[in-house]
C-alpha cells in the first residue's frame, strides 16, 4: 500500500468577468473567500481613490445630508475581489478599502466592469439594477439619493 501525504492545496480558478473584458483574473482560494485588504489592481480602485480625495473636500456637507454608510462588493463570478466603503455618517466622511466598520445602510454587489460602466455614465443605475447587474441589500432609496448627491458634489 502506498502512503498518502497530507497536502495543503489551493484551488485555482481562472475567471473572466464579462464578455469582451480583456482582464483575466486568477483566483487562488483556500477555505476563506474574504478579499485581501491590499490593492487588487481593479479599475474600480482608481475611482474609489479619487472619490476619497474629493470626499475630503466636500465630505462634511455630504455627511449632513446623507447620514449613511455604503459598501461596494466588487465581484468576479461569486468571489469578492474587493470591498470599498463610503462612510457618510461620521466626521467629515471617509472612503476606505474593506468591509464597513459600522453596519452599512446599503451594500452594492457588482462586477468591476459594471461598476466602471456606471461610474463613467455608460450605464444607468436603474437599468443595471433591473437587469440584475447590480444587487442592492439594505435601503434602496438611499442609493438613489447617493447618486444625486455624488453627481452634484463629486464630479468624476
């Protein structure tokens, strides 16, 4: 009889998130499916970093109007590639990478490609939601209010 050695193995999956998307993601998964807190190299990272810079300028005005916390889960297939949080509830507002430190009022789940389409104005949020490209947990009405305020205060 042969003796089998116990090995710790990582499962490797290669996913493409969207048709025509030139990015190819290699996902190494173990028992945990939590995203790393390091930069992921996604296009949406650039948008959130810029949003963070702009929130520093007008965040206190947005906190007064919104008083809410928003979280985005950027996914590829079923795997969360990145999480970003927009905290418009405390201080003068903050954008940071990772899950919300406080309970989020609204959580958006969408692919990097769909997020970029929304951010660049190539896709309307309502159509994306109705088509199932964006999943929303929590207060959906806050997402409409967020869209209006971000267009008014934070021009990307």
